[in-house]
C-alpha cells in the first residue's frame, strides 16, 4: 500500500487503516446488519481479513481508512478506495459503518468527504456495486446522480461522474448544513 494521508471534513476524519484495526472492522463486517450487503456475504475470519490487508499493502490501486467521528474521536467505520486508475479517471469504493450508526446520517456526510479523496487520487468516474437489497445506499447514490448501468448477480451497478455528484452535493449539503464547507472545497478544485 502506498503511503497515505488523512482527510477531514463534515465532522469526519479518515485515517489510514492499520493492522490493529482489523479485529474492529471484522466485528462490524460480520454483523448481520452489515454482512447482508457485503461481497462476499459470508462471515470472514481474522486470517482472511489479515491476508487481504497484507496483499493490499503491496497494491498501488487501493487505499483503506478508518472513519473517525470528530464529535467523539471514536472509530465509527471503514472505507476502501479500490481499482484506482487515474490514467482513466476511474475508481471504486466500498465502506461500512459500525452497525449501531446505520441510518444516522453518517453515510451522506461520508460521500461529501469521499470527494476530497477522489480528487487527490485523480478519480472522476466511480463504478459502484450495490447489493440490490441495499435500499439505503441505492437511495444515496441515486440522490448523488449515479446512473444505473446494469446488474451482476444480485448487485446493481452504478456509474457516477464528478459533475453529477458535485451538482447533487450542492443541493444536499445545503439541506444538511454543510454547504459552506462543501463550497470551499468545490471552489478550490475548480480553479
């Protein structure tokens, strides 16, 4: 894994994932409230997640972070940026939260913060696979202007461009009280 920096905004901070974080993300990932949306949707063990972590460290097209709540300074989730191809402007993402925080508004704020990482990584188009029963995440990506492009097994595939996400975030950030912070970021990258 290449050296990573931290990112902050919208009441959240992303810090690079460490081996010490693996038991925590394993616990969250194997919780039935999260597991039903995962690929694969079978419980993992510490050996398999450690193998993933060690193989990811060798890759230049992946970044993984723990999500910290700025209010409590607690780790509240995990996010991975994967299949990053700056030469094509493409990449993907996968994330999950501590199951106790699902439905508390963290997911939309995380999408605002993701834009800083995407911009740094040279990613403008995102391909997202969402299990077709993941109504909450499907709603978020559709609200962000993502275009449905097909199915693979029981996953809906969406494509999202920077332009449509930025336009949608303009509206949503006003509703959520984060517009000033979002506007400063957008203006800084549009120079």
